[in-house]
């Protein structure tokens, strides 16, 4: 499973990169605003800054909601850097844009996916990634992980090449459950990745090993 970090914070992206297990970055307009990155030119520069920190895919979201706007913006984003993946919302014109980009060799990430029907449509349109938002489904008492399982089942039935990018991952158990269910990618905060390494028996075991070593030195 690929590990993406879901942030526009350059320090956290560097920290995840230095850990050596980072495969990509996802951003969205809210994450950009959280870092105080506003204005088209600053946002475009920030995408390039992210691409220069990591080696993997960087999702950059279009703002337009009509086909022509999405194509124009998406082509501009894709031109920025070869690591850019154009993020397209799951709306009617978005489906048309996914197909356009697929036909023209531009990689896409279909975002704001909350149902298997939407995921099926994204795959049919040739999306590179599909992003089901599991945390936001959990927030409204709906099983986000079950959506991952259902999409996996359908994609495997027909050997769709679209990669399932579990998004809106909030914590470490989401990461583990997504891995069990066969998500191709997960994107979450740095804390969800770092949580994987924690175990009290590791800490106490290491403390004992070091104490025993020091007895003889
Ligand atoms: O980037 C999209 C998604 O991961 C957002 O997550 O936590 O705002 O629901 P969240």
C-alpha cells in the first residue's frame, strides 16, 4: 500500500519524506488555506515546492466546476511538474473531465467520492485514483471502511486499473484497516503514519536492552 500525506504543510511533508516511507502528497483548497496559501500564483508555486521535496505523486485540485474550466486548469496544473496529478471533483462535468484527461495522458484523482456508484463511474471514466472519504462517512454514522471494501470488490470484478486512494483517513487504525481491505493508497495526517510505529513493549524492551548493555560498560 502506498502512503500519501494529506497536508500542504511543508515541514510535515519534509518530516514524512525523511522517514523514508512517503509515496505522495494530497492537498485540497481547505488544506492550502490552513497553511495561509492563497491566490492562484502562490498556490501554483506551493505545488511546485511540494514536488521539489518528494519524489512521488502530488494531487493538485481544480477549482472550476464546468468542463472547459476544469480542462484549462487541469492542463495548467499538469504543466507545472510531471509529479502533478489533477484532482477533479465527482460531479457530472468532472466525469467528462476525467475522461478527457485519461484520453490525453494526464493523470487524475477523482475526489469527494462517497458511494460505490461514484467510484464505478470514476473508474469507467479512466481516473488514475479514486478518493473515497472514509473519515467524513464515519462522521455521519456511515461505515467508511465498508465503502473501501465494496469498491475493492467491484474493481477486482472487472480488473479496473483505477487505484483506490483511501482519503479522509484520520488515525492509525484507519491505515491498518485500509491495508487489510486492499486499498492501493491511503492519505492521512503524519500522526496516522507515525502511530504505526508505537508500542509500549518496544519502548520498555529497548530501555531494558540499553540498561543491560550499560551494566557491562
Ligand atoms: O484531502 C481530502 C480528504 O483527505 C480530507 O480529509 O479529514 O478533511 O475529511 P478530512
